[in-house]
C-alpha cells in the first residue's frame, strides 16, 4: 500500500514540477512580449490567470511528496530531548491533526468546485471555467488525504512501510 502511495505522490510531484516549468516559460514569453511591445509583440493573453491556476495546482501536487520526504517545517527544540514513545505519539498526533486539516481542505475545495460549476464562473480574459482548476486541485487534495491516512496506518502497525522508498530519509522528524 505505501509503495503505491509513494509512486502516486512522486508522479504527482513530477507533474507539478512540469507544470511549474511550463508556467515559468509562459512568464518568460510574456515578459519578452511586453518588452518588445514596440515591435508589435505583447504579453501572452491571460498569463496572470494561467499562472494563478497553475501554481495552485502545482502546490496541491507537491504537498504529498513533500510530506513523504519529511520536507515540512518542524520545530525540534524540545522534540529531540523527548523519549522515543513520546516522539512517536507526537508524530501520530500531528499526522492525525494534519489529516483532519486535509479532509477539511478537501471538503471546502469540493464545495468551491460545486459552487463554480453551478454558477459557471469563468476567468476574465480567457473565459476558462473556474471549476476546471478546482477539479484538478481535488486530485492533489485527495492524494494528500490518502498519504496522511496511509502513514497513520503505518504508524499504528496496520500496514508495512518499505524503507527503500525514502529518497531523503524516513518520514517524520
């Protein structure tokens, strides 16, 4: 189970990275177009809209992999002096709380998706339906929920972890 979660999270992060690369190229083309406006060129129409949606999607796609690699910020001032049992409890409690946050975030994202779909709101310049961005972000949000849930099951000993999956170290602090 954890191997599948790792694969999904890694591919999700790679897609997020590819998207950010494309957005970077879009911004570069738009800036070049603006600087050469005297020669008949101009900015890419809707560049702000595309960057706004794209960065939101990329963030949702990066978060599960960041978590699995222990990339979230931690405060270890007192943590390192605690017993192993207390450290395990704190990791489990923080993961349960983060799963609750992810579930809340996913629920509210779903509500936003339904609102944008019902009202048929679009972006100003390109007239792209706003619900499209929400729908793609839902993929990352659901993957985030699965990632935290899987790790909680692993901490409780209900699923096995494969240490060979960790590129930069074990999950946790």
